[in-house]
């Protein structure tokens, strides 16, 4: 928050100052009492288990000010306390206030899979020509996005904001906060389908990112995604398709996968430029094309934006190469059918002089058809260039079932214990082998990676 005071907070929220001075500067939001620092506006969130108001006495001597949506004991407090109806709504009101004071080009990014990597790539591409800010950490929710917006500096020329959702109506709220000039939708998967009912409903929700987009804004859609390619000529705004299919407005061709890098050519009309991407997977090629398309529409030529990618480092899939030992592909952050298939492709396409192993755990939040989706992933793995699939978890047994029923040379083994699966791998893997570890974050397969790394 630049040049913000308690008085601005009162104006933005329509709240009332119970105690303290209006001219006190406020620098940042804080929603965790353990992280409060000088200059922070503390926002007490009322959660299912913990009410943040109980921490106000602990933080009030450090924070610049605090919001309060409940009665609190003001005895002995001289720091500003601003009474509001709802602390989360107040954060959003403050974000609106700040958004109206700044004028960068705002790019909103959403999708079932790949939004974080795509957001990072877009920020990298834009940074080759503009001073760029991007969402930090996982600040992509109704609580997180206001924090992200509050940290956009007045000298920022472009801001790339990630938007996540789990229920109907959330993307529209985030679009209203961000008011993007450009919007990117990466994929329409089945994550959160138990809350939204169908992929069509998920698509409708994701596409609502344009509900508060600038009237002359541009929507970028992934032409490789069947649910999004169906929207060609159906959107009420300028729409640009990107991907690896030659009908897209921006597309990649001549894709070659290396051990840790990918090379390809990006084509737009009569223009072509070669790219080296420090990442693997056809899905990441498409993400990179999206980033270069956004940069291009912001006046940055492709031969300039491509310089962002030879050393690009994302937050998700990590390739751990160890001298004289087997290689680990760590993709344990999260999982859905789309991202599972993408990671399986990374393993299958990567050059390997030994055997390829995949440790696949349960996928969560897939609703009543969760068994079907696990069988689908298992059937997909059975067709790829993999030697063994190690299935970890109850739902993961369906990977094995599908592989066992397929006409394939891929072998499948099932484990309920993560450590047992890890030690099984350690006992047989050789230095020239590669192993992928992938599951929903709740499976905590990072412990498998830890054991493999220490072997």
C-alpha cells in the first residue's frame, strides 16, 4: 500500500474509527498474527476454527492499525481500530480503492491447471519490456487477491494477477477486484467438479474472468484445450487463441524435448522465432506461447520476449538431476486428470537411457466420478513410454486396474504406504533411470521425494 493512511482505510471501507489517529500511515495487509510487522493493517479473519479478533491484543503494539468486525475491549489501546461490517469484504473494498488509484496494464490468469506457471511465464515475458509485478505466493483468492493488488507499486507498468476458485461466483468477484485489461484461461479440467457439477459449469465460471474486463480488452484461450477451442467465435470480446495447433493465432511448431529444456518455434502470422524453454512438457510449451502472445499484444516483439525463457524457473515441476544417481521429477504440488496426463507426458517424452518410473497418488476433489477419472489416467499411462507405475493410495488402485486391463507392456504395482513405495523404488532404480512423483498435495508424496533424494 503506497501513500495510504488510516483515513484512506476508513474511506475505502465505509468503516468508523473507534480509537486512534486518521493520519497514521498503513503499508501492508497482514492476516496472520504471527507475521505482523510495523506499518501493517491487521485483518482479523473469522475462520471455522479460529477468530482472528482474539489476537488483536497481541499485535496491536506492533501493527499500525487493525480492522475489527466484532466488539473488542478498547481499554489501553491507542492504535487505530477501524470498525467494519465484515473484515474480508473490507479487504476487498480497500483493494478496489487501491486499484482505482493505479494504472498498470492488468493481466488476469485463471484455469483449472497451469495458471501459476502461466502467470510466472507471462510476468517473465512482460519483464523483458516493462516493469512488471505478479501475484506472490498463492494470493489468488478472495482474501489473497486484495493483498496482491495492495502491493502493486505506482511505478508498475504491468501486473499479472492469478485468480483461483472452488465455488460458483468467485471468479466474477476477483474480476471485479482486478478489472483486467487482458485475461488468460489456461485449461478447463475437472478440479472442483464436485462443487460445480460439470466441466461446462467450470468453463462458464472460468470465462467469467471477462465480466469486469476493460471494454477493449483481449481474452487469450488455450486452443489445445477442447473445452476452450469450442469457444472460437463465441466470445463477446476480442479473443486470441494460443497453443500447439497451427489454427491458433500464436502457436508452437518443431518441438524438441531435451533432458531439462525444450526448443520450439513460435509462429504468429508471417513472424517466427525460435525459443529455448528451461522446462519440459508440451503443456509448458503452450504456457510459454501464451506468455509471448500477451507480451506481443503489449508491444513486446517475440524476439525480445523469448529471452525470458532459457533460464526460466517456475514453482511447480522440479527436475532433480544428481550426478551418478537417478533423476527425480518432483510434481507433488497438486494433481488433476489434466495435470496428471501432462506430467506423464513429461516423463514419457524426456530422453532417458534407462527405465522410466511413475509414482502416482490419489487425486482429490473429483466428485462422484472420481473412480472414472483415476481409471482414465491409468489408461493414459498404459499408452505412454513408461516402464512401471507405482500407485499409492486407495483411489490410485484404479490406475493399476486400468493398466492391468490394457494391452500394454507397462507394469503397475499398488502400495498403501508411501514409505514402502519409496523404498521399493530405491531398491531397484539405477543411475540412468528417471522417476516422476505426482499426486494431490494432500497425499504428501513429498515425503517420497525426500526419501528418493536421500538415497
